[in-house]
């Protein structure tokens, strides 16, 4: 008997201040990476899919973003760490 399946992993990359597209408040947003891995006998072997999202701490709304946007948001900035460029 072979046991296989998938398992999801959630990584928080950064907390940034952005204006929420849903509620309109400037609030903290978690930048998160979700990786789904193929498992064999409960051992994760390789990633099947990867997605990136931001989640508003004020209203809980999630928005899908690209890997490039997630990398840009998670990168440390000079003097304004974790603040989006349009809010400086």
C-alpha cells in the first residue's frame, strides 16, 4: 500500500503598511507565501504549487499578488522598513 497526497505550508514573509483595496484603511498587511508539496508516506518531496497573497489586518481581506510583488514588498528598505513606497 502506497500512501501519498499533498500538504500545504504557509510562510509569512513580511508585515507591511498598505492601503487596503477593500476597506480603504491604511493598515498592516501580512505578505504570505503558500507552498503545496507532494508527499509520499507523509514525507514532503517537492513543491507542486506556490502562491503569494497579502492579508489586511484591519478587515481580513486577502489579495493575490505575483512573486515579484511579494519579493519587492518583503525586501528591507532604507529608513522605512516595511512601508510601501506610495505611503512614504
